[in-house]
C-alpha cells in the first residue's frame, strides 16, 4: 500500500510542472499567440526562485520570485511580438535560447549550493489519515495551485465573458478589433499570465522537485508542455489528463526497470512520449471539435490598421 | 533546436576568441564540454581543471571552452570552429565526441587533440581517461557493508563500456563482502536530467533499495536519499553539502594535474599523442572523505583504496560473466583493451544489458 501511495505522489510531482506550464501556454495560445519560449521562461523562473529563496532563506519568497521572473521575462516576448509585430516563432525560440543562457549566467554563484525545499502541506488530523491523507492533504503547495489553476482557467475560458472575448481574439483578431476589443491589451495580459505560469513551473523544479540550481535543469520540460497543449487540442482538462498520463508512464517505466522487466530501456524511456501522444490523439479524434478548438489566428502577427 | 544552440554558442565563442587573437605568442588551449559547466558534476570538474591550467601556467596560455555541446555529428562544428579560431590544443571531454574529434583531427594535423573516455587515436589525437572503476569497487564494498536490505539502486545513463565497467566493478566490490548482494539498475538515458534522476532514485527506494549509486551527473538522487533518511554516493564532485547525512563518500575526478602537464608539454613542444589511463594512484580519481559510516567500514574502505593505489586491479580473477561462463582465471588481471570495450556483465548483476 505504501509503495502505491509513494508512486502516486511521485507521479504528481513529475506532472505538476508540466501541467502548470501547459495551462499557462494554453491561455496564451487561446488568445492567438504562439510563444515557443516556455522552456526559457521556465528556466528563468527556476533560477529566480532558487536565487530568491537562497538569498532570503525563504522558499515562499522564492515561489513569488519565480512567478515574477517568468512574467517579467515574458514581457520581453510580448513587446517584441505584440508591439513590434515580430515573427512569433523566431521570437519564441530566441526567448528560449536567451533564457537558457541568461539563467546560467545569473545562477553561477548558486551552483553547488543546496536549496531549501518548499514544505509539504501538513494539516494536523487530516494528513495522518491512512491512505488518502498524504495524497489529499500532504503534498507540496504548488500541487494544489496547479489543480486550482486548471479549474480556474476552465471556468475563465468557458464560463466568463472575458474568457469568451479572449477566445474570440484567438479565432479572428481582425473581427475582434472591428468590434472594438483591445486585441493587443488582451494578448499582453495572456502572454504575461503564460510567463507567470512557466515561471511557477520552473520554481517547482528548483524549490520542490529537486531543490537546487543547476544549468539546464528544466531538461526539455518546457517543450513537453508546449506539445501537451497542441495534443490536448487546447482544452484544459485534456492538458491535465495529458500531464498526468505523461507523469504516470514516466514514473511507471522507471519502476518497471527497477523491477527488472526485460524490455529495452531505450524503448521504456520513449514510452511516456508515445503513450501521451496516442492517448491525446485518441481523445481528440473528433475532427470537427478539434477544428473548433484550434485558435484560428494562432501565430499570426496583428497590426491594427488604425 | 540543438543545432541552433550550437550555432549560437560557436558564434559567441568565435567572438570571444577573435577578441583575444592579438596575443599571438600565447598558447591557446580549448575545451569542449557536453554539459553546462554549472552542472556541479562531470563538466564542472573538467572546467575546474581548465581553471587550474590558467592558474598554473598564467600568461603563457589562454583558454576557451564550449559548453552544452551535444554528442554526435553536431560536435563536428564545435571542434572545427575551435581549430579554425587558433586553438593549439583541444580537449574533448565526453565519450560521444570520439568520432567528431577523429574527423576534425584529420583536417587539422597541426592542432593537438585529446579525447577523454574513448578508444580511437590518431597522429595528432591522444586519449586520456580516469579509472573510475577503481573507486566504484570501494563504493561496492561500502554499499554491501552499509545496506540493511542487501540491495542497492544504481542509476545509469547510457550502456557504454565506461558505465558497464563501473557497474561490474561495483558488483565485484559488493560481492567481496556479501556474495548475495543485489543491485537494481535503472537506465535514465540521459547524462543530466535532475528531475528524472530524482524520480529514478525514488522508484529504486520504493522498491526496497536502501543505498543509491549513480553514474549520472546531478546531485538530485543524493537529495532524495537525504529526504528519505537513507544513503548514497556522490558523483564527480564532493556533494556532501547536498546530503550531509546521506553521502557515504563521493567518487570525484581531478583533471587539473593532467591538463597542466599536457598543456605544458604543448608549450615545450614535447606533446605527443598518448593513451593514458589515470587512477587512484595518480590522484585523478579521488574518494571524498568517508562519512556517515561506522569506523570499521571506514577502515575497510581506506584499506581497499590503499590496496588499489598500490597497483591491485579490481578486475582480478576469478571472475565469471553474467551467464556463469568463466572470464578471468584465478589471479588473472583484465587487460585495459577488454575493459575499455566492456559490453558484458559479470555474474550477479540482475539486469539485461541494453545493446
């Protein structure tokens, strides 16, 4: 029983940063902007979070710094693509490159310094309930944020007027503009929200997952988050499912190896990617619905003509 | 994506090299790393060696490096760029740089090349390596003494001879103490992914291992051991700060003295391609202070370390292969060639070697 709970907890830890970064990017893409800089914003969040926690001694301040760092860094992308109408793909890629390099430079003095882990939730009486106690009431705070965030984004996008406006901008920015909606302002806010989420995801890595700073510690998780958004056809609950399927297979294959299952490890290592793609393609196989969910003006620069 | 990265990095390196091209009488020594120098592991240790060269040889040399260069064909460009920009001696520090380095070395016969952990040489390409397996034998003995479960978790990167050799040596050390000792092996197929290394450590502990050994580069696995109040070994650098109660010792690399001697030889004009394999006795492989263990285990570890420094090889027979067929006869010592191309397990390893 104990091992099952441990496995579930490990899965949640592995899935959380993917989920947060992907949810943020989902909102950005729903507004019609393609930001390929997730990896860069994430690593900036990781270094900012670790740095603030290291310097102040409080991982909670680190958490806030990670969010702020991601948001500020994404502002660079917003100014370039939204105000200066640069190519989003190229700008996003350079944001990733810049983030990887800049974070390495900023983090030089943090290398080799152990960090403090953000404490797990501990509610007297509840956390100690057998079996469900640790799962429901004993995880790290960012796990709860990630679940709340997913629910909030679902509600925002599909149940509020502002959410509807945001989606309409993603579908046709010219029509939205003609209706008097401030396209650029909405997109700015969406991009900054996405940056804050990516920063938080990075903070999860350097404050919870592996409390330390090392260069490149995101190790491609930003790209996985990006892929999740597309394969989940821009639906928040599917992003949640995708992140957890990925996490489950990711942890499962490590257990399979430790258990001694005679399957080539290279195949097992690729399994999380395969499984996630297959499952998400299956649940998104309704072509009409997928078309409907795809933001039609995704990646196109918008320059208001007057 | 990776290509873009390389292109960008080689360009920045070119700029920094060009800026200092006026000091023509200086010897330019260059390094290529596969990881970031901030990994606090393998690449970090190589870079410490580079810094020692700068310190020891002062203004007679200038150094440059490229980090995060991915293994394989992409590395061609990194080496070629360094050679074109006037590096006189170039160290490639990862196994996967072998073929790119062989190729580029042929194109630049006047540049001196050195490659770590590989086996291909050339007229201007020498190889060097450290006998990490010597240290791993000691780790195996400590693990067998300290593990209550009799099971270690072993996190490994890629099935190359270097890694296989390490697993075998570790197992021989462990079996010399406890013949029934088991190691659970997890391949993470990456040299550097802290998150995945931590996940692997958690999986191994959940399945009953109580000591973790790694042949990957980050401190993540040890941090998990610390959290679970279990034990583990560090890798490449002393990681005691990350796991003050969990680290038993750490298998560290000291490249500085070797790099200084080679760059000095290049300065003197006496450099020749060589094939050196340095071990505990040369000070290239070091074990961090033995901690968190009783005195008798510590004494045993120190005795073994001394024995190896005295010239004893952990791969001394009788040793059988995994399937039970004899490999080394009683007293027979494995030759370096076999070790460097090792692609089989010794008896008692509970894993199927990925081919």
